């Protein structure tokens, strides 16, 4: 992973003229060549060293992170190291143990999910004032795929990593080379008193043109190298040089390099590293949002499935209670009193109210699922309800707590984000540590000069002679007395670094807790399926016994119809709804378990990749 333009360290190559181009005194030729070759070689070595240098007080970041991870994980993994593979189970019901297989099959045919497979109840009048039985059939896999492609929250979340990418580009741009050009023109006409030197006394006129151009390149070592050329046109009357006009050209290589404070590639690339970590954190936030959306889609899908089943149950209960109420009305002149008829009417109207609520719940649940999937073929404003194709089952799952905890600690986005926070804090601490050092800057320049009278081209031609070379060295030292600001900042970064390690450990606790809570919810929901199914079968067996009594000629008194049959029908309907709710909660709990582990995307065949930073 590169941190500067080009993705790697920088090297500077200085080109040398061939020996045949040097045509001056052979005696001084060897010395000039050795001086220039030595300077060039030293320059190459110096630039290579500066490009790949590291700070003198660099700390082992990986070791510190490893210590934090071990401290956060050791206790959790040790506590579940003896975990074995467990398959969900539930205690058998005393009621169901007395039922034969044939009786269970009979009861499942008259109640439960199987009893309503061919019933498509009326969903009522929609907001367009239309009564329609049309539905849109959708599988869970299709719903998840549509949401991943079209969900608006995900589309918004996808923009954040792109913003982080631009911040990386901005951080890298600090090391981009800069081309510069400066032009100055001056014309002076200065009156002066007369003097004793003929030709140099009296008023002076001067006209100068200065052109400077070059390239300035910041180095990842914290320094800066500049290559520039200057061309000056000087014209003065009178002149002390014997000529009124001449050209001065030079080529200058300048290097400025800090040796203590602000020194090192790890210090000067810190903003790039922070930007890259921010990009990774935003990608993990996107993954976290994706996990949330997929879990919401699954929950919404099973809620629509539950709402459909609840409506079917309530519609059938209304039909049953209406039939029995009508039978009482037929007995009005025989043995049914007005009080008993009104009591039966109250059953009917309460069940009618339940149907109205179930219809509303179905449409609300369908609209919420539409909003999540945001399909252009199924807009939210459309009033056609969704009909789930998949039906909930109660297949038991197998799990190993050690595997679940280990996977969660490795894959949860929150853990990755907490780890990146530790890395950020380590980078900032390292920068603050470097800021405590004194300021010691080195400046070195080498310039080649040439002068000519006719034109600027001649001045540049004279540069190749190498007769006029300038060497400039300088150093700057600075140290705040007490250095309290830098020491205080370093102390702050140390505390922040330790705090991020504690946050990482706390996040590990939260993840383990979420996994265990989700797993207990799965276990509880699975057990509730058995309990509610037993209750539903018991209520169905009760209703079956009543119907058998009716078929055998038992007197159909009003008390029999109201106190036994209507109440049993209502109890059966409530038990059916509770069983459907338990099945829905079971599937939602499984989705929440995979979400807590961080593998819900893989469960839905969704591939999430973070493209590597190739620069």
C-alpha cells in the first residue's frame, strides 16, 4: 500500500554530462569531475535514504495492537474453550405425548399453517377505494437481493467511502510536485550628485528583468527538494563592469530537510494513513449498515408472512362464529333468549374487529417491506400487498458457542472499527512523540552560474563549463524551554491510545453479549414453537371433540354453543396466532444471531469486498 504519489518511495537521479563535453584545462578537469561525481553520488544516496527513512522514535504498532487484541479476546475464548456442538431441542409436551400420529395429522389439517394453505382471504378495500385479491408473490431471496440493489439507506451509505477516497487523494496531494515561475521587471531612473570618477558619476538608469522557474517537490522524509533556474537581464548606465548590458544564468538544486522534529516517512505520511484508516472504517460502517438492512428485510418478510396467516385465522374465526350465531338466531323462538343472541353477536363483532385490524396490519407490514426493498417494479405508493412465497419452518439449528464468539470477534464491523481506532491513536501518538524533539533543520544548495553579454542562451551555454559552482550549507536549531505544549500533547495521545484499547475490549464484551443474547432468543423461540404448537393442538382437539359431540346428536343448547364452542374457537384462533408468532420470532432470532456473528451476508450469498488501496 503506497502513501505517496506513485505508491512507493522516492528516488532522485542526477544526470552527469559526458567527459567529452568538458573542454577546459585538463589539469583542473580531473578535480572538477571528481567533485561533481562525488556530489551527485552523495545526492543520490541522500535522496534514497530520505525517501525511505523512518522516525528515530518509531514504536512497534503491530505489537501494541496484538497486545490489545489478546487482552480483549483471551478471557472470552478461554471461558468457552470447552464448548461443544449443540443442537436445539425442546422438552416434549405432556399433551402431545398422549396424541397419536394420526390424531396429530388430523389436528394439523384443521388448524395451523397447513390448514390455511389454500385460503386467500380478502385484504379489504385499499387506499384507492378498490377491492382486489391481487398480490405480488415474492421469495425471501428476491426480497434481500432487491434491497441490496435498491435500498435508499444503502445508496446513501455507499457514498461515504467515496468521500473517504477523495480525502486519501487530498492527503497524498501534499507530496505532489509544484511547478513555479516568477517574473520581475524593474526600471529605475535615480538622480545623483556629480562625482570625481568620469563615466560613473551623475544620474543612473537601471533596467532589470528576472525570470525564475523550476519544480518544487516535498519529500516523505519531511524535507523539500527544489530544482530551479534563474535568468537575469541587467542593464545599467553608467556601469562599473565596462558593459552596460549582460545576462546572468544559473541552475540551483536546493534541499531542506528536518533531522529531528518532523523527520521520517511515518510522521509525514500520518495524514495519509489516517485517511486510509478512515476509508476502511467507512467501509466497515457500510458493511454494518448492510447487515442491518438485510436483517430488517428478513424481519419484514416474516412479518408479512405472519400478517397473512393472522388474517386467515381471523377470517376463519369470523366465519365460524357467524355460522354459530346464525344457528342461535334460528332458535330464537325455541330456546335462545335475546341475551344469548346478543352475547353471540358480541363474539361476531369482536372477531370482525380483529379481521379489520389484521387487514390493516398486513398492508402496513407490506408497505414497510416495500420501503426496504425499494423496487422500481413495486413502488411504495402501489397498494398491491406482498405475498411471501417462503413459509416459516422450525428446523433446529446446530451451533458451537466457541465458534460463534470467535467468528464474531473477527468479523463484526464494530470490532474492525475499534481496531482502526487503535491504529489511528497509535499514529497520532507517534506524531506527538516526534513533536517533542528539538527542531533541527538542514539546508543545502548547489548552484552552477554562467554569464554572457550577447544573450541569455550564451549564458546557459557557459553553465556547462562548470567553472562557477556555489555550495551553501545551513542549519537551524530551536528548542522551547520546558517544551510543555509538546509534552502535554504527547501525554494526551498516550491516554487516548490506552482509551481506544479499553474501548476495543469493551466492544468485545458487547459483541459476546449480543451473541449470547441472540443465541438465547433462538433457543427460547424454538421452545416457544413447541409450547404454542401443543396449545394449538390441544385447542384444536377440544374443538374437534365438540364437533364430534355435535355430529353424535348432543343437544345444541345456547349454553353449549356460547360457553363451549364459540369460546373454544376463539381460544384455538389465538393459539394459532401465537404459534405463527413463535415461528416468525424464531426466524427473526436466527437472522439476528447471524447478524450478531457478522456472517448474515454470507448466509444470504452476499459478497462484500473492500477494494485494496493500490497506490
